[in-house]
C-alpha cells in the first residue's frame, strides 16, 4: 500500500513538473513574441510617420514613397497576424525596407535622408550600382544609375529576390518585381543582368548570379571544393508566402519577356 502511495506521489510530482515546465516555456515564448512585436511596431510607426508626412516632388521621390507606403501597409497587416517571433521579425524586415525607400525619396528630393538604418548582410553582398548604364535587351531599353533621375525613378535598396542578388540603385523600371511576385526568375533574366552589370565593380557575374552567388562568392566556393553547394536558384519570395508578398506594385514597364 505504501509503495503504491509513493508511486502515485512521484507520478503527481512528475506531472506537475512537466506542466510547470510547459507553462514556463509558453510564457517565455509569449514574452519573446511581445518583445519582438514591440520592436517591430516601433519601426512600423516610424515608417508610418514618414509616409504620412512626406509628399514627393518628382517622379523618383513619388515612386519611392509609393513603395514605402506599400511596405507600410504590408507591415501593418503582418503585425496583426504575427503569432511567432519569426513572424514578428519579418514585420521588422518589411518596415525596415520601407524606411530604405523613405531615405531614397528624401535623397531624391534633396533633403536630409535622416539617421542611418541598420545594415543587412544580404544588402551589402548584393552590391551597389556605381555607374550609369543604358542597355538594350531584346528590343527593350533599360537604365541603371547610382542616382535618381527622370529616366531612373525606380529604387531598390539591395538584397535577394527569389534567391539571387539585386544591387542597390535606381532603375528605369523595376525589372526584379516579376520574380518578387512569382518567387522565381523567368527566362531572359540572366541576359538582362549580364547586359546591365557586366564588369561593374562589386557585383556578381552573370554566371555567379544565375547560381545565386554574390560577387566573389563563386570563386570562394570553388576554392573550398564545394561542388555540392546549392546557390538557391529556386529561392522563394522574401518573407515567405502570404506573409511577405507585397503584390505587383507599380510595375508597368515594358516589353521584356520574363
């Protein structure tokens, strides 16, 4: 009888310990979620203040602010849906991208861009447009420039789209948006990338870009002997699925067949 009582007591202690541990873990995750959402909310509110109080004065600044507004709306929707710390982190990334567009708009208008934003490794690795380029690809004209202009009103802050780097800069049209929406690059995209960026310092070669590598990374992988490395040609839309889809935006350009 005494042995049975002892076993029951031990079982109750174990059950109580497991329940306490599970409750502690749930409370810890909830605190982490709330902290992450508060951090994301701070950036969303900062982005909203800029979007609501700035008016573009030219095509480039108006387009950059439209893109910033798009990210603001997306971040607000994501924040309402966030149920995990990872989802809250995606909200922060969306808001941060919107703030990059705000800085671009302010720069285009000739006003102080404001405090620097946190750098992200993917943006740094993607490189930057360092010189003006104008190319013709399959009958369609494209331009890229480090500066905004009437011919280059579309800004991209740099980073990965569908697993491949897109350099920071101003463009004649958002040639990356079909891949952003579809989650995959179409035929002819490598030819466009090669024509636009061939020989530009700090930007991947066309073959490296096709494999999903950044500038210099292909050589580094070759030196390491890693022929099993997968550059991520099938990379998805940043932010993943419904949580990071910004929609088609103002892509209205041209005859290039993606």
